[in-house]
């Protein structure tokens, strides 16, 4: 019997924040437990290394599936190359378990894990099972879900599904320690507008006009932080400045956790990571789902969040500046209602999602500190 070895895990995730943020949160927990963590992803994940020094990263080729005949052939060819790369990587690392977080770059690594007989689990962040995870679901031992009710799971898959919630980054988890403060008479009102990685244009077009039409007494108290596309920042800033509304506009806020902590209402998309961060922070929100999301999963996320009483949802096609003005005037005047929504947001999903997911992953592999004969 060999001496106790350091357990190792491979995380496979698409290179966007929606997939990488929960992978980052899980990696933090595994590293805290003394494990070695390796990330298999695409070239878009450069920021992950900075967020978690010591976590090794490997790029694995993966082509998008679907589209026209030429795109499909090209995607399959890249996927085949990625599968070979992933098999070599997993043979070299010999991980105790492999965890997939969705997105097409996760597919080659997770398929390779299944071919090599390695313990594996997938985590689905959205209320609708994504296409990559749909392909992988029948090949893994466990399926962790970010929402209590996840559409798209086959009956045979549901027996292996466990509701963990969506892990969030440590900086966001810290916001949970900051109590929600509803609007108070005579005090500033903090409005946070986040566009996400796609589709912030609708907020740039509507929010300034909607806020400008609010009663003067309410406008005077507003403090707006709005994320906008680089090409929209100047015009949005000019609109707010013209009416004397205090506003900070940026294409990227480096201090989102701090702004979320002081926000009394958030206007945003309904991506899984966004909903998870609202939930962990306990902040009420008006969700406007991105209408072109795959399988319309953001609408499903928004419906679940709103149905719990944590906030409100409205389709982009139904939203206009006058409607948004009415919604803001009603919500911001109802401090008690916002406080209730904040409490519901905090209870919408488990606050220990990262710990729950880590427990599932660790249970699949060799328990920490347990000697194991190294593979030949």
C-alpha cells in the first residue's frame, strides 16, 4: 500500500462566467480540503488563473455542435481532437473524479472521463438542463442542480439528481453578511443595473428614460450604478447628467460585490450566476431575461425566482420606458415589500451550495487522506 496521496480533481467548464464562477467556488472548497485541482476549458478562461493561483489550467479543443452542415462537420472534427487531448490529460493526471459545469468546452473532457471509467458528476446551473449536460447526463454518476426543479432531465436521470444550488464566488458570499437595508425617508436609494455578458443594450436604451420620468422627489434620492456596453457608456452618462441624477456608468465594475451589498433594488438579466448571486446576497431584483438564451433558460430562471417572491420578472418584449417607470415608482416606494423580497431571495436556494457540491464530489473520489494504490 502506498503512502497517503493528495487527492486530485479535474473540473471541466465552458469559458464564460456562468460556467466558470461555480467551478471557481468548488475549486476553492476542494483546495481548502487539501486537494489538487485542474481546470479543463477553452482559451477564454484566462481570468480563472488569477482568481485561483495554484489551480492548473489546460486548454482542450471543443467545437460547437449544431448549425449548418459545414459548421457541424467542423465542430465534430474539433470535438474529436479535444477528446484525444482530454484522454491524454486524464490519463496523465489520474484524477479521483471529474466534474463538468456545462458549456461545449466541457464535453470532450467529460466524454473522456466516461470512456476511461472515471467517477464523474455534472452541475447544471440553470432551471433547464443545458445541451452539453443533456448529452452527458446519462454518462455520469451524479447530477447536481442549481434549481430545485430542473426541466429536461429524463426520468432515469432524476434518481441521480441532487439539488445543491449554485456555488458563488467568495467575494459574493461575503455580501450575505451585510443585512439588507430597505429605502428610508430622506436617505439615498441605491439602484444597481447589471447587463451581464450579453444584451445590456436594452438597459442602456430604457433605464435612463425610465428613471428620468420618475417623480422629482424620488429622482433626487437615487444613486444609480449601471453597467453598459462600451459604445453606450457616454450617451447613458450624458442622459443621467442632463437631469442631475447621480449615476456611475461603466462597461465593467470591479467592485460588484460592494455595489450589490448596498443595492436596494437590482435590475438585471436572469443568468444562473446572476440569480445565484442575488440569492446569496439576499437582494430583490427585477429580472429581464435575455430572450435569445439557449432553450430560453433565462426565462425559466426568472420565473422560478419571481414565483418564490424574491423579485419580479418581465419579458423584454413587454418592457418599455413608461412601464419601467411605473414599476420602479411602485417598488421603490414600498420599503416593506422590498424587504420581504430580499428575505425571500436569501431563502430561494441553499446558502452552502459550494459545500454541498464539494461533498458530492469528494464522496465520488477517494476520501481525503485515505491511502490508495496508484494506478499502473
